[in-house]
C-alpha cells in the first residue's frame, strides 16, 4: 500500500488562477501606495530638519549627512557630541537599551529648551518626533540658544 508520488503530483493542478493574479496585483498596489506615502513623509521630514537646522543657525545641509546630523543636533541642544557614543551601548541588551532611551529623552528635553519650550513639548518630541520636528521647523518658535541658556557669546578680547 504505497503512494504513487508522480501520479499524485501530476493529478494536482498548480497553474495560476485569476484569483491568484488578482490578489498579487492588489498586494503590489498596496505596497506601492505605502512606498509612495513613506517617501512623501520622508521628504517632508527632510525639509523640516533642514529648516530646523537653519533656524538654529546651522547650515541646512548638515541635516542630511548621517552621524554628522546627530553631532550638529546635539550641539543645537547644548549637549556634548561625545554623548552620541551612548547609542553604541544599545548593542548591550537591557542596560544599553535603557541608556539609549534615556539619552533620547535628554536630547528631546534639551532640544525643547533650546527652542523655548517646556517639558510637555519634550514629551511630544520623544513620542511624536516627526510631527513635533515639523511644528518646530515650520512654526513660529525661535531658537533661544543651546539648552535654552541664550545665545553663545564668543569672547574675542584677550
């Protein structure tokens, strides 16, 4: 009582049906639509970050270079750029993740202070960062200095 494998598979119809092609077309349509929406959001976010950097007195092109954009953002917020190295700790489970979460919270708080905003704004920057970055960039908020301490003055008389 054995199975005749060649005749079993030969009897099955593995051809593509109209339903299969319709479902594939629908799935591709959804993926292309999602890709276009994501691309549009990314472009608006890029323009917002460019404008945010310009408001803070930095060159806008600094917002599009990976890593360097974080260095500049930390300077805008009044933090040492060396603190970016805390994000490297995120490869360590739990402890690194907590350090990364804490560093992001500190960055959001200092950035909010840099634009004259309060702790509520920092919470918004943390949880809804794309929206709050766009509001900072396109809104009426003004850059008040790193960490909200006022503009940095350079002493040239020595």
